[in-house]
């Protein structure tokens, strides 16, 4: 699984995030423990915990004392909104900037996208 150049704890967080987004890990469902993640990925439990804590800090996972980590209510929408923002920052803004540089307005870009989508 791991080692695409990004820190392992970030990859762990993104994997859980993707499971929340696609519904394979439902809201209010128990999330894998740090020990389970560590054993599965053969990594240090502290590394897995760091990834889980990223999600806790963002309100995607919540700790239930004595029960473990659970997917927070509303987590799917949080992930969806964060990914939309990241998509705009990484893809749309540069695309629109380049389009304007070569003289294309928003309507022309939309037309190009629709034409590509049909082919």
C-alpha cells in the first residue's frame, strides 16, 4: 500500500478519509484502531495514531471512551467539502488561470469540457 513519497501517517489518514467518502466506513461506525492499522500496514502504532489524530483534529473521527474511534456524524460532508476545496485549489484555479492567459473565458472552458465529456 504505502510509500508514494508522502508521510505514512498522511496516507493512513487519506485511506480512512476515502473509506468515509465512499461509504465503506459509515458515519457512527467504529473505525479501525491504531493497533489494527499498524498490524495491517506493518507500521509503528505511533505512526498510525498520528494519522488517526489528524482525522480527530478535523472532526472526521471521534473517540468514545472505552470503545475506540468512530466516524463522526457529518464526517462524510466534511471530507467532501475539504476535497472540493482541494480540487479547486489544485485543478480549477490553475486551469482557469491558464485559460485566461491564452484568451479563453469561462464559457469557452465549459464548452471545451462538455465537448471532451461527449467523446
